[in-house]
């Protein structure tokens, strides 16, 4: 295992935009992000196919623009594919074979395998052992993003098992910043909370550019509602764990976009990845990383 001083500098990625922003806000965000010290940018809709401020053609055009500035671009798929029209969009993304695909649903894995397109296994795929990972590598997997509940012990065990089998570990990308995507459902939680039908949702997600806060009866912030997705309330931060991430062989730190202060977040992690010492925590402690109950992470920020 490489020591901290010997390990290569970890890359930074901007994960796919989880929220529904206006066309103008989205394009402005990425045209600013192209100047940031991120190596990889994920583009596309992962939550709800009704979010069409940008069309598939728009996402591909933006991908080409960012790639021309030297960024590696990955086109992300939906985490829950339910309709033939959603498969058609996926086909168009994959047929544009200049970019890798982030497969967030096994339908995307199948199509990438059939069309021999390299893909990233997103955090909504269920990969819990090295045998499953090896099968995906045979299908074209180049990078793995563990699910939010998969902490250091599982990653360590999986890497050791892969090494023991004499297999090469794909690139490892860990969610280092952002609200964690906890679950997806066919039901739209935002529409339900506003007492409107899902099919007549009026695209109200656009009113909540960082999600809709859900509180307990005691008025304690608990979760974020984001269309059919439920997120944790807290913005988790694995910055102080960077020395441990290096030791585990993590290649890429994923930073999820947020509506404000993203440039400062990227700068913070860029400085941290070039330093041998751990940075201070500017978000919340991620309890899942330590195998703890999720609710405990908001109660223990800096320990």
C-alpha cells in the first residue's frame, strides 16, 4: 500500500447536479466551473426525467464545451428508469460515444455492455462484493462510486478481496462533499408535500435549488426532499479523512454541486489534496463512513 507521501494526488470531480435549476443557472454554473481545479465533471439528469430545462442535446453540447477545456466529462443516467421514453434518452447518451456514462441503473449497465461503452458505476448501483465488481469490470466498468452507506471497512475488505483474486481494482471515487442521496421512489415527494399530483407537479422542484427541508414534529431539520429522491439534511464532509482515503487508495473525491459557495468548496478540497495534513472540517461528519447509524452524523461534527 502506498504511503501518503508516495500516493498520487487525488483527482476532484463535480458529481451530477442533483437539483432542478433553471437553464440559465445551470449553464452559468458549469461555465464558471470550467475555471475551477476539478478534473472530472458529471453532466445530466439523475433524479427525474420531467426536469427538461436542458434537453439531451443541450447536455451533450455542454459536455463537448467542457471537454474542449480539458475536463473529463461523464454523462450521467437516471437512477430510476421506469418508461420507454427514459430508455430512449439513455440510448442517445450512449450512442454519443465520445464520453463515458455514469450508470445509475442496471439498464444503463446493460446498454453500455452491449455497445462496448466504458462506464462508471454510480452510487445507486448495488455493489457489495468483489465478485459483483469483477463482473461489472468485464462489462466495461472503469470506475466505481460506492453507495452512501458503504464506509471504510467495506471498501477495505473489497479491495483486499480483489487483490487476493489477482484482479485489478477499477478507479475508486468516494463522495467527499454534499448531501447524501439516500433513496429513490416512483412517488414524487415534492409534489406530495405540496399536495399536488405527480403528473401535474408544475415542476415545483425548481423553487427549491438545494432541496426542500423536511423537519420533525419538534422542528428539527431531518431530511431534504428532492423530487423522487430523499437526501440527508446535512452536507457531509470527508475532508479530515483525506489521509485515510489516500491510504485506502481512493483515486477521486466527488463533490456534489450546491447552489451557493461551490467555488470555495472546490478551492478547499484542492488545497487539501495537495497537503500531507488533514484539513479542518467545514461540513458535517459522515457517520456512514464509520459504520455508525446515519442519524448520529449530525450530532458529531468535529470529533
